[in-house]
C-alpha cells in the first residue's frame, strides 16, 4: 500500500480507473490529497474530504482558501465522475474509484480539463479509538530541513509538533522558517500516511506532501514537502517568493520524567548559521538533569525547553554586532539533536543543538 501511494504515476491512476469494477466504498470519511508531481503549482494542489453513506457521498475539495462542495452517488463499479463548477474558472473534473483490492482507498484525479491534471489518493479514516486504534498514536516532533547556504530561500529549519490520538486524529502545530505559523487537523491512514496540506498567504501559497509515520528505521516521519511562497513585494521576508522542496525528518517525542534529560547530552553546542551573519556563531553549553542550559561563552545565550511538547526557544548575542537574535525549534529525540531557525534582517538562518 505504501509503495502504491507514493509511486503510482498519473498514467497508472487513469489505467486503474478504466479497468476498475465491482468495488464498493466503506461507510465513513475519506481524507485525501492531490498535487502535480512535475513541479510546484499552487493552483493544482489541494485536499479532498469525502463522506460515504452506502452508495451516496458528500465531498469537499479545498484549493488554497477556496472550498468546493459536491455530492452524488457512486456508480455500479464504485466510481465517481463529476464536473464541479467554479466561479470565473474552468470546472474541476473529478474522477474517483474505490480501489479494487482495498476499499479503504480511493484513487483518481482532479483537473481543470485544459491545463492540469493531478493524481489524487484518499484514505478511509478507519480508527475509532475504541475497537480500532492506530499504532502511530503519540507525540512527535518534525523539521523540514533548510540549507544554511541558501540566500533566496529560508535557510533555517521549519518545525512543528504533532499529537496523534488513539482514533488516528492528527493535530499539527508549527512554524515555518519565514515566521509563518501553521496548524492542521486531519487523520492518519491505516498505513501511516499523513496528507499534509496547508494553504498559506491568503491562499496564494501552500505547503503540501504525503508524509509517512514510522515507515523508515531512519526517521519516524519521512517524505519531502513542497513549499510555495508567492511574490509579496510589501513583505519584509523574501518578497520575491520561492518554490522549494524540503526533506522531512521526525521523531517520536516522550516528555522526560523529573530528573531526566530531554536529550542524552551533557556538554553540547548551539550553532547558528546562514542568511546574512558575517560568520557563524557557536556557543558551547552544558545541559543538567533539570534540563537547564548553562552558557560557557562570553557572548550571551539563554535557552529553555518546553518539555511537554518538545520545543525550545531562546536568544543569542551576535559577538560582532552585539545584537540579540531570538531563536526557536524542536527536539528530535531519535537523532539526539534539536533544530529550528532564527531571524535576522530580511532572512532567517538555522539553529542546531547537539552534544559534543
């Protein structure tokens, strides 16, 4: 299933639609995601929420800040073929089919009939929290890695915290490395897939990806997010906009009991790199069993952890300009590090904490 979800091409989706027969939807809600795989396009990325009740359905598609509702009946093969009207734009062409081998999966496409067609996958929300619970339940932290060599994009790491309930409900709260605060509520699929979609900048930009919980021994959350920021000449940060992919790395998070460190380090260092610093800043510190940071350098640094959720924040003095720079991020316990970003001038850079 995971291989199907991440690797099916649009041609394979259309082939599966044309050859489908006899599948019936499962009563309940399906949550899905669609986007083109050959570039970054805000206009052709969005989410689908569909509720099936026997052979009938009600559905909602969101692209940016606009939602389109429609309803109808599945055909005899478990398929949907609809035109959804939009004001001042071409109608959306929606094709969906209950997967012949797994009725918890809808496979299909969304397009405008002329310029674009994007593959769509939607998973049934199978967990109820009583008779069926997800093995992915718990708290997580995640970062979307920047590159401190970047100058036209945020070089810091976007980050967030996640809570998954027994019923598979995902609550995500984060901060992108241009200072944008984000939240999402959705459900995790039975295979661990997370349809991440965040409309940004009044619907003119977006962050989206299929991410996977616990599908890799290397990372508890894996995948690549697409981040679209439009041109916004009136803004301070990155007025020219950008389109950038970023790898996601995540970790289960367990709040440390009293007298236990959030990370198993004693001597450590904070590193600050990127954007328009004259040179990087490194502060050597210690971490005690009360999770207090002690700075060992002449330039100032203060930092503290929010142990319940796994985040941190603080500020550091630039030893050249004596300017205080605020920073924040999350702990990645699986990797033994903490990461995030800090702003300075009209850019942001990366903050990185790890043991010596």
